[in-house]
C-alpha cells in the first residue's frame, strides 16, 4: 500500500463519510469496492441521509423498445450552468423484465421520491405496482388489489411522502364511469374510491369516496407534501385536485384558469425552480407555462414562458408537453407525451430535440439518486435485491 493510500485509509471515519457523500452515485458504487471499511460506512442510514441532502436531480427514463423489453436508465445533467447538456451514457441501466420480473403489459412511472421510483405494470387483466431504488438495486412488489379497472372506468395513481411522519405512500383513485352512448362523453360516475398503501404495512386500505368526478390523463405530481392532478369534471371543465399525503384528504387548489372547457385534458403539471408550474397545451401554435410563485396562493400564478411551436414540433407526439427543469441560463428541458425530450433555448427562443433512438418511445421524470435502502422502513414486504 502506498503512502497516499495509507493516508486515505487512516482518515477518521467522519471525514471519509463527508468526502464520499459529495461524490456522484456511480462513483460511490465503485468506492464500495475499495475496502470493507468504506463499504461499511457507505451502507449506513446516516450516510444515505447525508448523501441524499447533497444529491442533485438527474433523469429517470423508461425506454419502451420495439424489439426488446422495457429498459430503465438514469442520466445525470452535465452542468446546471452549462445549458443543460445531458450525459448520453446512462449512469445506471437495467432491463425491467429481467431485474424486476416485469414481462407483460405496459409499464409507466408513477413517481420518484428520494431515489425510489414507483412503477405501474398493467394490461387488461393485470394491474400491479412496485417500488425500486435503482442505485441500491432493491425493489418490493405491492399487493395486487383483487379487482380490475375495465373501460370506460378510470384509475390514476400517485406516489408521495408524508411531511411529518416521513411515511411513503401510494395513492390509487378509482372512478366507475358510464358513457353517454350518443356523445361518447362521461355521463355519470356511480362509484368512486380512494385507496392508500403505506410502505411497511403490507396492505391497501380504503379511505372512502372521492369528492369529485374526473377524467385524468396523468399520474399525480408530488410537491410540497401534496399530490396534484389536472382533472376534468363531467362538464369538461379543467381543475386541479390536491391530496394532502399526511392528512390523507382532498382539498381545493387554485387553478390559473378555473372552469375552462376543452375536448381533452391538455394541461400538465411540473416543478420549475422550486415552484409548481402548469403547461397549457391547448394552442396549436404555442406552449404557455404558468408558474405559481407562492404555493397555494391563486394570485401568484404568473404566465412565465410563452414558447412558439416550430413545424418540427407539431403533431400528436407534442400534443401533451411536460416541463421538467429550468436551468440558470433560462433554458427549459421538456418532454413530449411518451416520445421525445427537447430543450427550449432561451437565447434563441427555439426548440431543440435531444438526440433520440427512433426504435423506442420514452417516459421521463426527474430523479434524485440516493442510497436510501428499502430495508430501513419496509416491515411486512419482501425486499428483493437484483
């Protein structure tokens, strides 16, 4: 052992932990192989908590490949100051069918919190969820509810974290829908129910009916202790639904344009620079991004960005746009509905697509890599390491 190596090995444990916790997750994974002491230090809940407090968001991307199974990849941002270029080589990659045993139907992302990703895998006869940490390579499968959703009924999910208790929860909202045979629109919803799964309990529980009826296009967005959905009522009016994860209750939430009616749900929610935002996709010529400067205050909604759609960014692939991240130079990373990633370049006021493989579609959300272990708070579930 060289003098330099001996010096590193003999440093006090708290200094080693402080240094290692500042490194990117892939580098830390390599550090676990250096010696038993480093492996032991990195494997503690205290290290995971410290690293999480310093970890910066990247992207988790589901690639739905035409010839192979669905693949999950984690990407890092090159530099928050350098117009948001991405590492094209993923820092983590795994095949969901091999690693998590997902081999049927479609897979969608429900949410990502503190390094853990909630997946939904479903088809007409199957609907299951699992929670996975791609860094620790652990996952749990949630119990499957004993009844399925059949068209035209609706179901949506959300993944959240209680602000006080620190409990991770999955929320499932179901609406039994009836269609008007003449118009094809929802005419009534005779039954609705909300189920909550708290990690560690091993079972779902019903918290009763839902105080509204809606047609929801996307999963819930977790922000500021609440889950948010853009919803559409029976009259076609678009609103925002808010679910308090700690109290497990629904509450009113201000919308920048309450009660507007559209043929489909064409507004999406996101978080930009620490503020709730809403993308208005109802125009064929532009994307309007509203930002809520003060959370929960209706008058703080501000029309922050108006992005002109270029001819190459038209069509169904860009009908529903989601804002992912704004960078310090004003560039914005966006994603089209299931297909593409692209940047809005603030200096040139143009859109630029991120290089993509035409053989697959993608789903993307922000993800903070972490070493938080499911084993630290899961009690009744079986944690599987892959």
